[in-house]
């Protein structure tokens, strides 16, 4: 076992304030759309709207994965999953990441299919694209919270997955307990051991059974709304 003076900090995401921030961002972006005279709630086909939302959420995670890859993560170490019982779509990189790598990944969906597509939707008068962009921007509330938090951390910190989609690990020589965030909570601190970060038998895609049921129900509701 290899031990250094580094510490391993296990973080858990606090989804309650993140969801509140999500709602606030959605309202603010919706208000901006109203000011720009974009009718984002005019849905000609509810089924297609539900389908586009799901596809957009999946694209959000694929862009996280692309961000990991651009930052230097090996493609074989990137996995994707859905746990709707926790309200989570996720992309996880099972290798130790630099500050630059994780920051690139966190901002990719927000910029590419949030800010940029909102602007394009407004320019070309595509209300659905603007709506999807707002859904993505508000859904990136935890990404934004983590991005801002990581900017405050020392440059030499290392990020890693913990194995749970709502948790992650930061490795650092600094005392991170002094860095507070309402969106993140340190639930464990221990001496760094490199053997804790040897990941094997990774599934490329993992979707829980309950997530499949929820997705089918939403799609059926969208289809029934369209028919009747």
C-alpha cells in the first residue's frame, strides 16, 4: 500500500439546493425568452417534445464524455448511465483527472447545447431549440456549482470517481474542509492510497430498471397526449 501526505476527500452532491437552483435558472431563462418574444411553450407534438428532451439529456452526458476525452481521459475509462430514481443522467471517468480536465468536461454541455443553441434558436426562430437549451442550462445547475467550486480549489488537486453517480473524490495536500459549498458535502476524509483508484470491469452503459420504466411511462404519456 502506497501512502503519501495527500488526503482523499469523498464528496456527496446535495441535490436539494441544486434542484432549487435548477428551477430558478429555468424561470430566469424562461423570462429572457419571453422578453425576446420566443414562445417556448408552444408544442405541436408532445410526444416528439418528450423524445427530444430525453435525447437532449443524453447528448448532455455525451458532451461531458467528449470533454473528458478532450482533457486527456482514455475513451475506455468513460462510462454513461441513467438513474432516474435519483434524477440523474451521468457520464463518469474512471481515472484520475486534472483540474483542467474536469473543468473542460463540466462546462461542455452548458456552453455547446445551452448557450450556443439558445442563441441559434433565437436567431433562426426555433422555439423548440430555445426550450431545449433552457432545459439543458437549468439542468446543468450542479455542473455550474461544481465548476465554480473547483475554481476555488488548488491547481494541483486530482479528481476521481467514487463509483456512485452522486459522489466523487478529490485528492489534495490542502485541507479542503475549509472550502464550503451548499451544493457539496464532504462525507469522508482518509489518507490517499493509490490502490483505491484501480478500476476494473467497467460497463460502458448502465441504466437501472426503474429508469427504463420511468422513461417508457413518460414517452407513453407524451404519445397519449398527442393522440387525444
